[in-house]
């Protein structure tokens, strides 16, 4: 039988692996401006969730996903992550949009999903900051060498 610490470690490792893959996907965005926005949004979304709640934050990202490719990618990645979670309280079957699934959750499920999204963003923020550099940061590094 797996110890609780080992189980938690595997869960965190899974989050880290997906967050890294998601940040790599963001580095492949065509425009540098979109990559920089993605990095900023990955950093700001947790505070938005803590301030406004998960439902309002997901609704905001949903409203911006067609206008800004960085929000579009984040929305797609959140949908992907939450649809893959085992023992997940979110039902994304029948092409139910993430925003609809989140706002219809009961209170305990809403809190569980909020905690899961915040845990994912903890990793995503770190990887996005490490992998997506400003051109100015890159130029500074080159001139320092």
C-alpha cells in the first residue's frame, strides 16, 4: 500500500509534469507578445481566483479566450487538465464547457476544484517565468556573457 506522502508526491509530480508541458506549449506561440501575456496571466490568475473566486475568473478567461490567444491557451489547458483528473468533481462530458461545469458545482466540489487549479498554477507560474523570457532579458543575458 502506498504511503500518504508518496501519494501526495506523485500527485505533485503529475501537476509539475503537466504544467511544464503547458508552459512549453506557450513558448511555441507565434508572437512574443502572446508568450509574454501568457507568462503574466499564469502569474496573475491565482490572485484573480483568490480575489474574485474560481467561477468569476474562469468566466473572465472564457470571455477573453477568442480575443487573446494567451487566454485561449490557458482556457484550453485548464479544460484539458481538469478533464484528465481522476476522481474529478467536474463533469466535462457531452462537450460541456469548463465555465458551465465550474459555475454549476456544489460548494465542496467548487472548493476542491479551486484548490486543484491553484496547485496547478503554482507550478505553471514557475515554469512560465523560467521558460518565457522577455527579449530584453535575453539581450541582457547575451551582453553579460
